C-alpha cells in the first residue's frame, strides 16, 4: 500500500513538473494544479497509511481505538480550497497575459515589459 | 534632574523623526530649534559625571530578544562617559555651527535628520552594554555617515565618497558581527560586563584568533586604518560640519573605542599587540606622508586624521596602563583640536571660496580670529607646549618606549616610526598655519577674504578653550574623565600621572626632534614634494585596488545575472525543482537507507480498490502530461482530482472526499475562461531534446518526492499531535467532527487568514478579468461552451434549490459529521455554477440578490465578530463557547459560537466563488440585451465608466 501511494505521488508530481517545464501557459498552470494534488497526497501519507476509523467521534465524544490522524486532513482541506482560488487566479493571469501579448508561449514572453 | 540612559540614546532618534515637521515649519532656522537637545544630553552626562567618577556604573536594560541573549541594555562607565561628552559636546557646537554654515536655502531637514540619527547611534555605540546592541548602533552610524557624506548628492564626488565609505565600513561591520557572534559563543555571554570576567577563557578559546581578526577588521575599517584608510578622504565631500563631527571627532574613533573596549577582553596577547600596533603606526606614517602632499585643505586634514587615528590606535594594542592613559587622553584632545581645525577650515572655505593650499596665503590680517583658532589647533596637534596635544603626545611617546613584550627589532622601530610620523605632522601643521595665514596676502581668491560672523567662529572658539585649558591644567581631565575611563578599561588607574611638565625625558627629546625635523621638512618642501609624489604614485595603491574590486564585483554580478536570469520561466522552474531535487536527493542518499529498509519491512496490505484508483490517477497524470489537446490535458487533471476524492473516501477522510468532489466540479468555471478565450495548445514549439531534458528533470523530481513520501511515513519519530485533537475535540470544542473542529476552533486563526486569502483571490480575478472589460474591452471569440440544450435547463430549475438545501444540510451537520462551512460554501456557489451552465451566465448572477462582494464582507465580518466577541468577554481572540439550551417543546438544543464562525466561512467562500463566476462569465460574449440586464442587476457599476 505504501509503495503504491508513494508511486502515485511520484507519478503525479513528475507529470506536474513536466507540464510546468513546457512553454504553453495553460499547461504550466494545469501543472501547478496537478502538483498541488501530488503534494496533498504526500502530506496525507505523512499522517500514516494504516487503515483506521475516520476522525469522527462517537456520540459521547470519545475517540475510537484506531482513528485517522486529523491534522493532515485539516491541512489538506485548507489546501484544496486555497488551491481552487489559486487556480482561478493563475488562469485569470494567464488570460490577461494572452490578452496583452497575444501569445501563450511562455518562452516568447521573456523580456517583455508588462503593460 | 537628568535624563535616563535610554532617553539619552533614544531622544536623538525621536528628534530626528520630528525634524521634517520642524524644518517644514521653520526651514531656515531648524538648527537653532534643535540645539537644546544635544545641549541637554551634554548637561545630563555632566550630571552623571560625579557619580561615575566615584566609581559607579549606572546601567539599565530592556529585554529585547532574551532567548538569544539580545538585550537593549546600556551602561555608563567612565570610558563611555568620556565618549558621550565628546559626542554631545561637539555635537552641540556642530549643530550650532552647521546652522550658519549651510546656505539659507539648503535642505536642513535632511541634514539634521541624518545628523541626529548619527548622534543617537553613536551614543548607543558608546553606552551599549550588549554586543548586539552595540553592533546595531554601529551600523546605524555607518548609514547616517553615508547619508551625510552624500548630502550634496548632485555632486559626483559626494556620491562616490558616500558609497566608498559605506562599502568599506559596512563590510567591516559584517566582519564585526561575525566576530561578536563568535565571541558570544566562546564566552557564553553577550554582556560586556560579563565578558570582562571571562577574558582568560576567551583568550584560551580556539576561536580566539578568528575573533581578534574579525573584530579588528571592524575596528580598522571604521577608524580608517591602513589599508582601509581610503574612504576617509573621500568622506570629505560631506559638508564641513559633518567632517568636523563624524569624520574627525567621533565616528572614526568608534574603531578605537571598540579596540579599547575589546582590549579588556581580548587584549594582552602578542597577536593583539603586534596586529594593532603595526597597523596603527603604519597608518600614522602613511597618513602623515600623504597629508603633506595634499593641495586641498580638507584632504590635508583628512589624512592628518588618518595619521592621528593610527597614532592613538597603536596605544590600545599596548594594553599597558601608561599606554591606555595616553591613548584615552589623546583621544579626547584630538577630538577637541581637530574639531576646531575643521570648523576653522570651513570658515576659510566660506570666506575665500577656496580650500586650495596653493591659492591661500597671508589670510592672518583679514581673518585674525580664524587665524588664532587654526594656530591653536595646529600647534596643539604638532605637540607644542603648553597646549593639550603636547601633554598627551608626550605620554604616547613615553609609552612607546616601554613595550609590553621583550625588546626586539619591532619594538625598537616603534619610537622611530612615531617620530617619523610626527615630523610629517609638524610639516603639515606649518602648512596649515604659516603657509595659509602668514606671508604676503594671496593674489586672488574667488571671494575677498574677510572674517566670519560670530555665529560661525563662536562654536570653534568654545572648543578651542579646551585646547588651552587641558594644556595648562591637564589634571582637570585626569580626575574627571581619564581615570574613570581607565578604570572602565580595566587599568589600575591610580598610577596614572597626567601633567604638563614631566622634566627632561626621552619623550621630550623625541618631541623636540620631531618639531625641528618637521620645520626643516616644511622649509625644504618645494624640493621634497616631487620626490614624495613620485613615491606615492606607485600603481598598487589602495584606491586602485578598491576601484578594481568594485568594478570586478559589478561586472561579475552582471555577468552572472545575465547568465542565470534568462527570462524564461522554464529555466527558473528548473532551478527551483532541480536544486530541491538534488539537495533532498543527496540528503536522502546519505541518511535514508536504514529508513528505507525499515519502511520496506512494515508494509500494510494492498487494497484492490485503492490499486485501481491509484492506477486511474497515474493514468490521468500521464494523460495530462502527454496530451496534445487542451481538453485532454484538463480531463487528465480532472481525472486525477476525482480519483483523489475516491481515494480520500477509501482512506477514511470523508471531509476531504466531500470537499475535493465539490471543488473539482466548481473548477470548471476557471476553465471557461481558458477554453473560451485562449488559443488552442501548440506542441511544435519544443524539440525532442528539450522534451527529453524536461522529462528527465520531471522524473528526477517525481522520484525524489516519492522517495521522501515513502520514507517519511515509515519514520514516525514522535507521536502526532493529532491525538490531542482527537481527545479534546469534544471536550474543548464541542464538536465530534475533529477536522471541522480543528478548522473552526483549534486552528481558527489559520482559517480566518485562509478565508481572507480566498476572498482576495476572487477580488484579484475580478480586477484582472472583468473590471477592464466594463471599460470597454476587445471583441472576443465566441465561447465553445455555449451549450443550451433543453433538458439541462429544465432539470436545473429544480436542482438549483436542491443543491442549496444540500449546502444548508452540509453546513449544519458539519460540526459533528463530514461537512462544514467550506463544503457548504462551495456547494452553495456550485448551485450558481449549475445555473450558469444551464442558462445565461448573467441570469445565474441575477439568482442571488446579494452582490458577491458584500457576501464576502459579511462572512469576514462575522468571523471577526465571533473572534472579537471572545475578546470582549475576556478570552483570547477566537475562543469559542458551546453548550445546550432547553427550548420549550424541542428539548435540549445545542449551540456553539463555532457555528457562527463556520457560517462566516461559508458566506465568504460562497461569495468568492460567486464572484469568480461573475468575473469569468463577464468574459463570455453577451448579447446586447444581456449586457443591459446585467448592468441593471448591478447598479453600483453603472457610474464607473
């Protein structure tokens, strides 16, 4: 299980970095999104992989014997929501870049004065 | 009534802050208004004097960063007091002098601001009781000196001089900081008083040589010792009051001050003795040698200062009681006579319009008072009795004859060097006096020479009384300042005897010889000068080295910048990911193998559903990376996202699963923009080799991150704090969904910021995309996603409300079950998204009666109100309350302020996403009537054309 998840992290992060290295703005941005997925999964694994109960207490408010670590989950929840905001912002920036410079080729944007 | 130590140091800073306001109101007389401040500090120090002389050391400390031993602690011992009197006393005179020296329209605001900044910093240096406090003020003196040298910033030499001074003193300052930190490590304390007790341990420490070298680098650069002397002549581009104050009387003595202070801890060793004495006497001879060649009076004084600083510095290498006494007294005397001389030269400059030695002559008749002042200062510097310079110079020469080590070639050379330096001193003092003031009046000066007004000569005249007074009655200084200063430096002070006349001694003979030979040199100067100039023209002088280094640094920086900063994002991403991968990879390779073994040994069983999910994720990632069509790339990313939601569900993270699903859905909105208005992807931009390179880099990064992930979960070095949250979630937070309780309660502050950031992102998107278009944008291509089938609108009319109800449901169960404010907020907004997909985007906006901006504001206000409510009740910010109330007919009902907080989160998140929809759908080409309908629905935007 650990090996499987770690491999998934490796593949997702690798694909994300590959996308970020390309010259197409949209690919770079989507690569960023993919990267956040990979890192979220890595963060989750830091909390342990063993199967356990979800971090929801019973009606007396007492934790069960084996329960998932809630800390990575809280962190990832925050990251997912922020990720949406960042994604939207990046796309808006990319869109404006295209609007200003009429290209989405990252390489040809080098040295271009903004607005 | 006297000022406290902290007030003495901080008042000049406070006054500096007030200077701009004062100078704006009284642009021409700011100096007079500021005059009481240094005078009051001087008076306060005088009030402290009897107590300090009696052996007391008043001290005061404010804790600053106590964890690092960083205290803002001050102490006033005899040595600090001597300096404090110099700083405040000459400071008072300089403030008055500068008021008249500066032209009526010059920027007094900037001048006095920097001058007061310097005064406070310098007082801080000499009163500091903590190494780091001292260092901080030390650097402020460098900065204020930079500002003052560059005061006439339109002149090239002022800018270059300022930069040179800053570079050299600040580089020395950095060495000093390193030395202080090592010293602190070696001694285990940053307090100067405690350091003195630990001197033996420090001297024996293996860091000792490094400490000495680093601290002396700081001292030598500040006090312009060879080979760092070159900044001081350049600093003469400053207005003359500044030269008199910073660059002769006070700041340049900070290095000597430091050497003296540190001598109590680091002194008494051969390393200390040889380094300082050699540097000091070399500086003295070289400074004098260069001074006699100068044509500019201020440059002459600058090199003379260099020379004298070396002369004094040598004394603090000796560390004998006699040498310390001689050094301390000459320090005081030099401040007095050199300050006088500088101000006198400033008057000459003012009155004649030139400082060129060749053009000045016979000024004595026209400027008798200035002549008298200059004669007093110069003769004192040359060591003519009965002036103050004579007294301390005799003491230094005498001390030089009694070195602290066994006599050898070096020690025997010292008196010879001192006499040689003094010969130069005599010669340039004669230039200052005989050449300038006696003889026939000059043929032509830019202005006809005339005596200066009293307000210009009174300050130097006041200072000059010290020359006579401390010459005729040096014992005045002895008891009041010299002996307490020596005590502070760790000398057995009662053995010092300061007197004008010591009888016929070897030192007297040396003095006499220096005066006679110096007069001879002056007489034959026209003959000797060409020889001296040829000697000083050798190519490897310090200035050439400085210029070469400066150029090399600038060119090197430019070359590297050009090479690294290519402007291509790909390169930057490569730097970041490449360096991280290499660094982490190396770390893993060195430490990770045992961990790998352990991690491989304790694998948990593979689940089949998880396997399939992970395979889907990997497939999605591959698709995203390899796809040519952008829709395929987006699909690949979305596949990963949804598979991830499944994985969260499988691995017992229901909140994550829920949020991820909703977020994935809403992510369609930003993609509208990309697909509607950006061109299709092109893939022929890069060649196969670049692709291969990218692929290798990506594979390396993926491998490293995967390995770290794998090893990290195999190495549980400590218990997770998660246990605490599990056990206390219900007890302290009143909720059973631990993740939700963490977000709204335990880590509530994080959530406040996060929600704010989310709102800001929405605002930024709006600003980037929509607001521009309202001003009339470009014609846009038609959206490919303009789908308007029949079934979707029909279903949506029902689904819209169902989704809203579901959002409400998610919200209310959130504290105990999966759900909560984030999920509810995103879900509510997704109803709007749905509407936007099914109908016109504008119509979706009209479905919500509140402007999204107000929704965000309401949410954030609610969050803030909950947090502040706790404060109002006396609890820390964001403390939540919860409990049960019995409502008639309903039984016990739970309440929790955390719910209100969560409601705020939900509002803000929903508003933000709503606004994203608004912003992005603005981009979609609208039929004219839609635009009008939209404008009607948002009346606040109509007036903003």
